[in-house]
């Protein structure tokens, strides 16, 4: 599919055999890709949601420099492209949409939902898992200052993202698959860093504008995305929401050993807000 500026994006489609409750759009995290969400897609289709997952620009099989975006709102354009493709694949643009975003995908989802100029009216509810609303390990002041300068004067400067794979999940099979996955990248650009920081501030400042129900599944043992930042944003919501924190889980709650409990939360949330 094609985003607003012509960037070609890779997408994967998962249909249902039974009656449709709604449609689902999956937004993956930073430095990964939609191919890691096949199990999640099976959960969604099993709940009656034909599902589209896609690779954001600079990720997976999509076009663009690895780990880079010129503007954070380019990600919102990618989501718009995903919604159009979802309708095309489903053949039905009247069904409501469930948005599911993990980590950076959760940040993108919340950034869109908090902006009345970008919020698609067909999104009825959203699930965010370990949303990237702040770094757990604080960036040293000098490194942050350099990053901000590079974001302005050398936006495509690419540096290792220092992501420790063992901090993603306790599941050894999922860890082995992640280590062998050549579509994941291990870098971040200066502009992405500064754009993400601005998105953090926007979501915190504008959280009260979010007017759709949300389900928050947060890893309490997260060493990547700060769960305290999730609590701070969630506390400012006015729309109906449910917050569930898993004290022992690492960052990827949907890939953890006991992920079935998170899947059950998603199923119940979908049943509550989408009539069959």
C-alpha cells in the first residue's frame, strides 16, 4: 500500500471465517515489523475481527531509511493508509475499527487519538501494550543534548539503539526468533529520537482529548518503556479505560510466557465495545 508521500508500505491481511464484529488494525513497535504479530492477528480474527498489520516506513519490508522518520506525523499518514487498505481488503468501510498498538505503535495510536484533526471517526476503541511514552533508562543530559542538535542539523544520523533483546520477554522461543529475525533493525536516527520526544509531550498534554475507550496492558517489569509514563498519561484520561499492569512481565506483553492473560483482556474488551 502507499502512504501520503508515496512511500510504499508492506501489509499483511488476516480474514475471518465467521461473522464480523468489526475490523482491526495492528501497529507494531519500533525496530521490528508486522510479521511478529501473526499470533496476535489470530487472536483478533478469532474474536471476529478481520485484521490488517503493516510495516511502518523504515521498518520491515517497507520503504525508507531504517529507523528513520522525517516527521512523527508521517507515521499518522501510514496509519491512514492502513485504514484505507483495511477497508479495501474487507470490502466494508462501515464496520468500526479496533486499533491495537505496541510500544512505538502505542505511542503512534495515542498521538493520533489525542489529535482531533487526525482522529479517524471509525476508530471505536484502542488497545495499547507497553506504550512508548518515556524511556525507562534515562538518557544522560549530554547525550540528549547531542541528540537534539543532531535532530535539527543531522536528522538522518543513525546510531545503535542499545536495545537489549533479553529485555523483551522471558519466553526463550520468542527470544530465539527475535535474535534470528533479519527484518528487525538495531539503530535509531536523531530525527526519530527528537520526534518521539515531542510526541511524548503531546500525548501527556492532550490525553484528556482522547474520547474513545482504551485498554492498557503494561509491563510492570519493563526496562525499555517506562511504566510510570503510562500511568501518568492514563491518569489524565476522561474516556472509559481499563489499565492492567503485569508486575513480572518484560516489554512485550503479547510475547510473554503468560501472554494468554493479555489475550483474554483483549477478547473481553472487544466483546464489551463491539456488538456482534
